C-alpha cells in the first residue's frame, strides 16, 4: 500500500449554527485506503462529511484539512468537488425539472474543465454513462427522469454511486449509503464502491452496519462519539461493535483513538 | 433562503445589459394628450380620414374614462404612483429620410443600436450557428420609439404574397386590409390602455399571410424605446388567411432611466379556417433598479381570434423585464374545433411586479385550450397569475387544461394564482393544476458538491422548471430566452 497521505484531518473542531459538534478530530487517509466511520446517532458523522465538502451552515473553529497537501477549507465547495472530493449524501435531494443525464454531463464537464480537459459531447458522454449504469444496474429511462424525482430510497442511493463512478473522485465519502437498501441493492452498491477502490483513491465509509463492511472490507475502522474519535482499529473492531454495541466504548476512555 | 450568498449578491448588482441610450436627433411632440396631439400624430403619418376618426373616437372615450375616474383597472395586483398622462410625450421619431429606398440608407446610429442589441438588419446575415444554408433567416421590423425604422426581407416575402411591413406603411399600401381588421379583435373601448393606444398608437408591425401560404421564415418585431419621457404605443396586427401559417416573434428593450416609462401596446391576431399563428414574445424591458427606481410600465392588450374551423393561435411569452407588467394574451375560440394555447414564463426579481395570465373564451364546438404558466419570483418580486377560462353555452365538448406552477426564491417574494372559470355548457371538461415550489439550499448545495457552480445550478433548475414553455419557442429564441432567464435571475438566491 502506498505511503502517501491523501487526506489529513488535524484537530478539527466545528460548530453547526453555533453549537460545537466536532471536538477535535484527527484522521489520516492514505491513498488506497478505505476507512469506515461508525458511531451512535448524533455523534457527528454527517457533520464531519459536510465539513469536508464545505456545506454552508458549519463553521470550522479550529484545525485543518489537507487534501493532497492543499488546504481544503480555503476552497469553495464546487472547487473541492472538481478537485476530486465526493460525498454520497445520506439524504439525496430531488430536483424536479432537471434531467439526470443533463445534470450528470454538466457535472462531468465541470470537473473535466477544471483539469484542463475538453468537454465530452453528448455521444461520448452517453457511452460513458451507459457503461457506468450497467455497474449499478440502472435502467436507461431513469436518466431521462428528473434528478431523484420519484426515485425510491434505494434508487437514490444507487444514483449517488453512479455519480461517483462518473466523476471518478480521489476522495470518496459515503454517508450511510447502505441504509435502507435491500439485499440486492446492497450488493450492487458495494460492487460500485469496490470498483472505485484503487491505489490512488481513499474512501471514508460511514455506516451503522457490518453488512456493508462484509463486502467493502475496510483498512481501518473508527468510532465517533460526541464529536471525537474514541476508538480506532482494524476491520475486527466493526465486528466487535456489531456484537457489543457502543456502550462499552463510550464509557471507556479515549485510549487508542489514533488512526 | 438565508441571504448568505456573496457570489449571487455580486451578480445581483450586475447591470441591465441593454440600458444604453442612442444619441440621435429626434422629432418629438411636446408632452400632453390633447385632441391636437392625436391629430398631429395622424397628420405626421398622412393617415386617411377614417383612421383619424377612429383615433378621435378612442381619444374621447379615453378622456371620458379619465374624467369619470375609471382610469387604470383596479383589480390588477400591482401598485404604482398615479400616472400623469399629460406629462408623457406621445410621439418621438428619429430624424431620417421619410422613405428609405433601401436598408443601406438606414442611419448608421440606428444600425449600430440594433447591432448592439444583437438584432441583425442585414438581410444576407443568417442567425448564428445555423449551419445549413437552406434555413430561412428571420425577417425583422425594427421599431424605434414611435416609428418603424427598417423592415428586412420584404421583397422575399412578397414573392409568397406575404405582406410584412410597419403598421404605417400598411395603412398607406393596404388600407382595405387594415380597415377590415383593425379593432376587430380588440375594440378601441375594450379597456383603458387599449383605448389610449387606439388614440395615439404610433407604429408597430403588420403582417398578412394569404390563403394556403406557409410563411417561409420567422417574422419578428423588435421594439426599442429610446427617448426619455416618452411612451411607446405600438399596434400590431397579424392576419393569417385560410390555411396559412406564421410564426412571429416580438422582442423589446429600453434604456436604463430613473423615470418610469409607459408602454401600452395592442396586438390583434386573426386566424381564419385552418390557419395557425404562433406568437412568441421575449420581453426584456428595463425592469428598474434593485430598489424599484425606474423601469417600464408594460400595460398590454393582446388578443387573438380563431375565427374559423380548426384555427389555432398559440401564445408563448417569456417575461423577464419591466417594472410592472399587466398583460393577458387571450384567445377567442370562435370556430369549431379551434385551438388556443398559452405558454408563459414570467419572472420577477428585485421590486418587479407582474400580473399576467390569459383568457380562453370557448365559443365554438369542440374547442380546446391549454394554459401552461410558470412564474418565478425572486428578491422582492411579486407576481400573480390571473386566468379566465370561459365556456360559452354553445361550446359543446370544449376542453381546457391549465397548469400554473410557481417557483419562489427567497422568502421576500410573492406568487399568487387567480384562476377564474365560467362554464355554461355541461359537456365541458376543465382541468386545473397548480404547484408552488422553492429552490432549496440543499438542492443548490447538492449541485455544488457535484462541481456545478451555484450560478449554473440556479439556471439549470430554473430552465428545468420552464422547459415546457421554452420548448414552444422557435429554437433560436429558446436559447436567447434561456440566457435571459439566467441573467435576470442573477442574484436571485441568497
Ligand atoms: N445545522 C445544525 N444545527 C444544529 N445542530 C446540528 C446541525 N447539524 C447537526 N447538528 C447536530 O449535530 C449532531 C450531530 O449530527 P450528525 O448529523 O452529524 O450526526 P450523525 O452522526 O450523522 O447521526 P446519524 O447516525 O443519525 O446520521 C446532532 O446532535 C445534530 O442535531
Ligand atoms: Mg448522519
């Protein structure tokens, strides 16, 4: 595995509408690694992912985030995205009236322009889109529909994975992409995620369940509680959590909370 | 939305692109509305006696309405300071040779003005980007303040027997046609502004498409208000004879001025048996500044009569400009199986107000109408959709479908829907759907997280919202309209 640190989060403190939520997060992701983040409801997992992608409404009060050595916090959200930071949302929004394929092509071409590449024309994009849609087993007609409009919960999540496959980001954050999926959809989503695993990429996979991690085997597992990483370990930590719940960790000290 | 968006705030301050003034010597009447003024306008245009009489009748009725305090209609949901009709100049025209032998004689200042507005008055020039040489161009009638200054492609149209010229020329060259149809759809006494227009109308466009002719190119009129302190009162009359087809587009801009200027137009359309008229408007009058200072008052009466069997009239409008818009393009569905359509996008930003909609009057059997209205409100903009569907007692089998959607940006703007239905035939089927939605912060952020700038995201969402209407526009203008929507919306969110 490569030694290069792709994402480095240092002593990150953040507030949401003035309330402190993240209280000192330290996390390094090396290229090629998949890290799972688990933790009770309300512990700050989505807040962490939102802060990483620059969602308005959060304020970083202390600490820093470096992505390929660059200060992520200084970049506008769309620049972070074009640089290769991707978040699969826990609750993907619907945008009536805007066709999926048009939206996706706009997004892909925005990223290409950022990298100095020519835009894909409609034909080239379509063949790329078809290829990626096969991976997530999405029917053609879904692309002509408005973004997520009337999509089932599982279809929305698959659409997130499709976007990730198209945009080929180097840092992928998945916020509970496995929640609400049936068994087949889980397999499909996990298949999409595994395709993205590569020596150049890092992934932060937020989940509550071991069942995703059966497919997407993490290099590291972290437990977030009350805005801090209270425990880190290898893939077995997730199994242990599945068995014992969070209680034994939260009451314990923060020993071993190093990534 | 929370008002936190610096990018959009910056864009909001962007200026209206067409706000420049052309320095040109104009022949203008002193302000004020008197019988003398009406006579002078008529004399300047060397009009026949019957037309002067028509104007004078309208003038007297208008004075009556003013005196009886029947002024501007009180039901429209707009507010403005009282208009002093005696402070307005009713006629202003650039000084140039009264009759141009060819387009080459056009004053270079005027040509430059239209170039700046992106309107080509050169006949050989085709619209950009349309590769195949066989595609027809667009014939343009350019109206500058009170007169038409140029009409392109006239000779080519004449080959098909199509008359397309300024209204004044039509009065001279085709008086019988004008006399037959003028006021036949919108009587001079129809409403306050129509009456004012009938008294003082200065110029506008006239088109006649003979029997069975499909007009080979788009016809269009481009209205430009230039002079300060003037109103523009144009009159447009389109007649499609049996089996004829024409697609017509109207565009408009005005300089940026601190005063409000009045634009009170009348448009009459007549479609005979199996004739079809497609009338599209991209309205971009100066909307006033962000505090509501200045801007055009756009009080317009537009109506089409489907007089024959299977006549069809389709109105498509994209309204982004004007301080106040008051406009209800309507269809009188007289002939059996005639069809009326109204597709509208109205956008109000900053302090703009719009009260717009349509009237579909079903008179003949099996008449059909469709109304699709998309309202976008941003800033402190306020708008109302006002639509009347009236089914007459003989309109057996009439059908109407109406859809009114509002999109709100921010929480300071307003959208209102006033659908009126009067059905006096039990066989009629009338459907009405209405929705109100908002562009949410989450939607915008979703787009940004995918690498799309907020500005592009807003215009993508707005264009998506409007696409049922935009696709009714002729292709060339759909692109223009999309751009216009984006520009008018800049600064709308945040
Ligand atoms: N904008 C906000 N304003 C106020 N509080 C917020 C805001 N966003 C998040 N919080 C609070 O921060 C805490 C962490 O929320 P977050 O969504 O990050 O949790 P989570 O770990 O993702 O939980 P879940 O497992 O339920 O998804 C919660 O108590 C939540 O109410
Ligand atoms: Mg969460």
